[in-house]
C-alpha cells in the first residue's frame, strides 16, 4: 500500500477539529467500509479512521493530541498516511488465495480494525502443521462470511 503525502490545514468543523484528505482512499487503497490509518502530521504520530461527509474525506484530531503536539486549527501541516495493520494484498499466498475466493469475507476482513485482522493472522501463523494452518484459514473465512470479528 502506498503512503500518501500531502499538505493540508487543520480546520474546525462544528465542535470537531479535522484534517481534510485530498484523495479518495477507495481509489488509492481499494474500496473498504472503513479506512483505518496510521502516519504522521508534522512528524507527530497519528492513528485513526478516515471519515467522509459525502463531499470529502477527513480524519479528526482530538484536543489532547493537538495540545501535546502544539497544533491548532488554522495550522498548515504536512501529512503522511497509510492503511493501518495487515492488508489483504500483503498476506501469505495461502491466506490471500482463500480471501480472493470469498470476496465477501475479504471485504469484511478489510473493513475490520487492525486489532481484529492481527488476531486472525497471528492465530493462523501460530499453527505448527500445514493441515492445522489450512483448517484455521478455512475457519477464518467462514467467520468473516458470518461477519464475526474473531473465532
């Protein structure tokens, strides 16, 4: 997944403080129900979720984060963003093949927060025998088809 670098301005939107994102994450990173991101704003680490108001994408930054990093509304910032956690395109060949064969499972996997994706992958990777690994991949796909976040 490609890192997106851009300049933006921290703005107020009602009671929230946001950073507008000048690209469509579905076009850049693939369509997902949710885009969890990691990166930096003026070199300060950030994690969050992209949101949309229908006309643009943005992410919120809270008052404690702004205070700790000395950034307020109106400040021009340099931003680097990328998808957070394991992405289905970067997984082991056997996991990728199983998800490719079940598009609804892959779409749900991609929409999960990193915590849940990491748990599935750790569980599969901890298998010691190939037949156990295959069984776990199959169980993961079934769980994802049923919109379960864990086994």
